[in-house]
C-alpha cells in the first residue's frame, strides 16, 4: 500500500511532505489542492520529511494539504500510437487537453484507447522469451512496431499463446506467457518504464561506425556523425542551433525522430507542428510527422517538468531502438535542463558547484549521453539512438559548466561561431574548432571507404588543411595589406573561400540546397578539390577576388540546381570556361 | 486587488529582514497576498506555521506588532473594457484620478497557452521605420526587445512604433520609468488621440523598485483579456526590462539565494521566459505582441540580462548612433527579427528579401573599407563607392526618424544601389534587376 502524507512546507515548487510510510527516492506523488491533483517527484528524504519537486505551480497550496504517493517513479507508457504525438515533458498528450490554456493538474493519457492496430504474430506457442523479445508487430505509420515482452519482466518465459493476426486495441491481451514457476502472465500492447532508468536490454553495445547521413555538408563531409553516435551544438543566441537541429531532424536518414523542445520558444515548436505534417521525409517520401514524436516543454511550462522532458524523450527513443530501428533524438536546449537542475539544487540549499550548478552536473550529463548508442539486441538485430543536444552557453562563452561537461560526454562537437553567423555564413559551424571523434575509429574508416571511397578521408583532411591555411593567410593579409603579400597568398585565401562558400555554407531555407545526399557531396567535394589543386595565374592581387567570386557564384548555382539536371550541367560548363581563363 | 470577507489577521511578527517579514500564521496559501500595516506583501515561503512574506515596498518602519492581513489569494486584476484609456500603478490601482474598474477579478501571472493551440504568426506589423520594416520586419505574436544604451531614445522609438502599428490595444508596462518619461508617454498618446486604445501600468523611479515585479504580469493579464476574450491584436510595451531584472536580483539577494552570473538569480531565464512567452498568435485571431526595452551597460550583450533575453526573444533591435550621419540607426548587423521569414516577400513585394540582403551585404563591404582606411591602406574605387553608399543608406534607410511605407523603402533602396553601384555588383537575381533597376 502506497504511503500518504501532508504538506508541511512550501518554497516555490519545492514542497516538504510528512509521510506516513515507506517512500522511495524519485517516487511520484500527488498533492491535492481543492479538486486539483498536482504531480510531484521525491528528490530528497530526511527523516519523516520528504522533499518533492512539484511539476506545476504551487500557488494556493497550504500546509496540511493531503498527499498520495503513487508507489512508482515517473513512468512513461509505451505502445503503438506514440509516433506523430505532441507530448509535454511528462508525456501528457497535449492535443487531448481542452481549452487554449494549459490547466494545472490536467493529465491526459498518451495513447489512443479505442484505436485498432493490425497485428501480426512473430512468436509462437512454446518459444522461450525474455524481456524485450518480439512477440508480434503492428503497423504504426508504416513502421513495424514490435510488441515486446515488457522490459520489467525478469527471467525467461515460455509462450503459452499469441493472438492471431488481426486487429486489436492496445489493451487487448496479445500473448500469454508462463514463468518458471508455472504461472501465467498476460501481455498487452502497452507497458510502462521509469524514465530515469536506462533500458539496457540488449546483447552488446559495440562502437558505432555507420555514417548517419544528415544531408548537411559541414557535418557529413567534414565532421560526420554516426548511427548511435552523440554530438552537441553549442552556440551563442541566434547563431543557428535550432535551425540546424530542425534541418537534421527533417533530413537525417533515421526511422524515428524524437524531438525534445526543452525550455525553448513555443513558436519554434509551432513551426514543427505546422511544417512537419506537410513536409516529406526525403528517404521514404512519407510525411515527416509520421516518423516524429515531439516532447514540448517550452520555457514557459513548469521548470521541473522540463527536467523530466529529456528523460521522457530518451525512454521513448530506447523503446523504438529495441524494435531494431534507427532512432534520432534531438534536445534543444540541454542548458535549460541543466538550469532546471540548478534551480532545484539551490532551493535544496545544496553546496553549489561552478556557476551555482549542482556539483554532480558532469555525471548527470554523461550518464544521459551514455543512453545513446548502437546496440545489438538479444535477437542479434541492430538498433541505435543517435543523440544531438544543443547547448546555450551563458554569454556565448564555451568555458562554462554545461559546455565543458557535455564536451566530455559527446563525441561530436559542432561549435557555432558568432562571427560566422554575423557574416551570414550558415550553418555557422566553425570548421576548424569542431570535431568528430568518429573519424579516428578504424571501423568508421573501413565503413566510409566502402560507402564512399578509400581516398575520401585523405581528401577531407587535405580540405581541412586548406581551410586552416586560408585562415592563416587572411590574418597575414589583414596585417600586411593586400599588396603586402604575394598574389599567391591571395589565391590560397580564395581557394579556402571556395571550400567555405560551396561545401561548408548551405542555405537551410532553399528546397534543393537544404539537403545534399552523400553522392552529391562526393561529387562537389571532388569538383572543389580539383579546383584547389590547380595553379592559377593573375597579373595582380586585384584580379583574384573578383575572379574567384565568379567561380564561387557558379558553384553555388550548381548547389541550387537539381543534381545532374541540365541546369546543373550548364553551370558546370560555365565553370569549366571560367577556369580555362586563369588556370595555367 | 480587492480585499475579501473572512480576512485572517495576525500580529506576531517573528523576523524582519530588508525585504521580508516572517510570522506564525495558519491556513495561508502559497503566493497569497497580505497587507502589513497597509503595505502589500506576498507569501514566498511556508515552513510549518512560519510564513515568510516578501514586502514590495521594503520593510522600513515595520514593527513586530504590525497588523498582517491575509487577502485570501494571489495578486489579481479586475479586467473589463473599462481598462481602456486608464493609467494604473503596479498593483492595478488607478493613478489617473479616475474611478475603480468594474470587472472580473483574475489572478495575474496565469497559465500558459497550450503550444498545440498556438497559431504560427503571419501578420506583418508596419512601423514606418525602415531599419525595422525593411531589415527586421516585425510580426504579430512576436516578442522582441530593443537593445540600447541608456542614453539612446528608445522610449521615443517605442512610442512611435506603438502608435503606427495598427494594434487594437497598446498596453504600456513601465518599470522604473522616470517621471518625465511617464509624462512623455502620456502626452504622446494623448496628442495622437489614441488614449482610448492605451492602458498603462506604471512603476516610476519614485516607487519602491520591488513593486515593479508585478508590472509585466499586470500588463499581460490585461493583454490576455483583450486578446483572448475580444480577439483583439494587442501590443505590449515593456520598458525597461533591465530594471525589472535588477529588482529580481534585489529580492533574491535579500533572501540569501545563491546568485549565478552577474549577481542575477539562477532562475533569471525562466523568470524572463514566463513573461516573454505570453506573446502569442491565438487560434481565434487575437494576438499579443511584446516589444521590450533592455538597456545595456556599455553595449555589453554578454551580461546576464541581455544574454538571457536574447536566448528567449525572437531577435533583437539594436540601436546605435552613427557619427557619420549624426543619427541614431537600427544597426543592421546586430539586429535580427527571427520571424521576418514568415512575411517578407510574402506579405510584402517579392523583391524584399533580395534587396534587403544585397543592401546589407554592400553595407558590410563599406565596413571593411572603413577598417582598411583606418589601418592606413589605400582604398579602391569600389571601396570609395561603398563608403558613399553606406552614408546614404544610413541616413535614408537605417535612421530611426524615417517614416515611409514598405514599398517606398524598397524603391529608395533600389535608388541608392543604382546611384552607387553597377548592376553586376549587387548580386541580385537577373529578373528583379530588370524590373526594378532605376
Ligand atoms: N542555415 C541557416 N540559413 C539561413 N539562416 C539561418 C540559418 N541558421 C540560422 N539562420 C538565421 O538565424 C536565426 C537564428 O537561428 P536559430 O533560431 O537557429 O538560433 P539559435 O542558435 O537556436 O538561437 P537561440 O539560442 O536563441 O535559440 C534564424 O531565425 C535565421 O534567421
Ligand atoms: Mg534556438
């Protein structure tokens, strides 16, 4: 029997409760104010005093208000129907709520009770199964949604029966399993899981190595991320974190996309609500919304639920990963999550760490990133969660606790640079400071030489060297003046500008340029590197800039044209002609 | 904020700090208002029967036997059409000598709009100021601050914007306004014959600073009444949000909270977001647009107040004085309206996006030429021309005293390009150059 209690203290959304029984850390409880029930989570216990963080405003709460403990931690409900849904941070279905305003204590069921799903059995009577085993599948927005043995089941079971192919609701019994003691247990299409615990039901978690195509050139070509990889995007406000994340979630070659809008603007979520039902997945041609789930806990929604939102999103990601799918999870912005932790830690009067963040912030962040990864499931099939978070460093200064802790946890670093954003060089990822650790994995090298070619990585390294040199040369020109350096220096600088304008920069708002498939990236890299290998001759430095501006313009027109269309080839011809003017 | 029947009255104060008073009391709700010898205060902490109140006017002169009256609820505002044309203080009390408002009493700082019920903003707001309409177009439902040094005429610009925007209601939330600025707003609105569209909640420098913490919520509660109940388009002006944030830090300091960057409370982001996120395009046509002022110190936008603001708002309008032309301009580099994509070239002429970008690019060339000049290098003919262009562009387009329609801004920009550049130098699509080149 779960415990009961009474409110004895209130400091903003931190409430002290006196409980009459055993309480678990992170247990959920409900505080009654009149006929409202406010959800809260236990975050500390001292003697009889239980400290809970309330997921809502505590306005009007009084000492003596009654509290019911739920006997479990914060859980999500997993089952078919999650895709296309818009949830808040606690997995309430936002579309089911009535009225224009959110009502305190209004909790809605995340799935659709009455909806029928077409079921196909995958297991049969007599099979031995365990937590996570696939019993059958239903078609959820054209994804094979596996109905699994609930993750909380322990030990092995024998399948007694599985429902026949047909159409069922989420609460129908899909299978009966017999445990080692000979007792029968029923399995429906849904199960629950506590969000703060990782789902670790898989055989092993090898190092990830397969390129995850995002269609963003400065990622795929320069600093690629992999299926099951981790990355983060720090940047001052307005430098393009959200635009970049939205772009990746539209274009990436993933089966499922989970977006956690964590403490950011509501209008940005509205943009997704408006666009995703219309836009097509470039890989399948289906509507983007069909493969997407949005967890919206925007900045004006309760702060404690903001903290929960990233865990809710991660647990949903793990659920789909265990179906053998490639999941891409995005969180914008993980700094807001860290700030939610900071607010609570300050209220608890814990000893503060740097910038008043909790001392264990690095551990919390790295545990979270560790939930991503590429796994081999117990049935041998692969599944993955690729996770990319944004970071909003205070004052744009990367030497702050959230950026530094994240840098230790994530393998790809995409640093957005204020000056690039100011110069409208989007995406503003600094090509020199940013990195992808996956480039160092021999597994990746092997994979990429097969997927693209075996000279690819050398070419990319050379390209990075040219960018670096271009930067050095431009600094020298700034100091010595245009005519203080040889014409050769100008050519070197402009070659790096060609790489910047044609490969790095990409117009997220142009239908064609926004997404570049990997074969097209290969084609353009070859084109640009050929050009960089050529020798040019000019009378004076004054000719160099205008000439290369023409070259860049033509190459950009190629980027804006349908790949290998007549238009594309016309510009390519034009480029050939321009090159023949100055190449020696 | 009316008082209710069955008030609970206590007289045993156990602790007094600069900003707070604690006492033993029962049956008190979190966030409830109280008066202490007539001064308003709000419950900020309850532990057992010890209740701590934040006293808005400061605790000077409060004795331990002061009479504390609990009012039974959070701060409220009476809303009705009678609000129109009136001036109130931070507590929603009339300060214009007029009668009290009859209306429905609602708690201020109410719930958020469900994100799935919001509509995507799509209505352009024209201000006549080309630095805004051309380069940083505003959209109804947007939230955007002016970033300006304290000596810049941001209140004048904001008053102009408010009067020219075709809003059904304009709500002024004044925080730490000097009495002169308060009278300025009053006079400008009066002269424009717009008083019946205006509602003001004002905390002047003569009032205690902590009181201003109520101003944004008062203004936005009134805004929600007109936007939600009456489907009106409401423009909310909040000046100066830096002074609002300063008041937050005063309170948190006095309550011994651990400060984060720049002695601001760790919750600054959430506190500001709760205000700015009230900007909304509602499904039934009403909207709330927020234009705020965030004063900077020495142009430093990395300070916690502008920094957190930038992470919340949908862009910023940066005012700067341009000594070359002797005018205050809307800086085209550091300003940004993130929602402009939703309207430019769609609700405005098709050449808008291209001509806007081209002109800013050429203006940037001028900035490079200037650096060259300052470093003592020779200028090319192109450099000379771009500098001449920059001067014209600054005074004819970017200056805040410009007041023309959007088409005229576009035409004027074409004219300036034609005057200083060759067609092939402007990098605009062929078809557009054919149609508009002067
Ligand atoms: N790839 C891009 N192409 C064109 N414009 C871009 C691009 N990326 C960003 N922008 C411009 O920059 C603006 C800000 O971008 P975005 O909202 O992604 O910034 P952010 O880093 O998420 O900022 P914040 O931290 O405040 O949320 C956009 O509204 C858009 O005008
Ligand atoms: Mg963003």
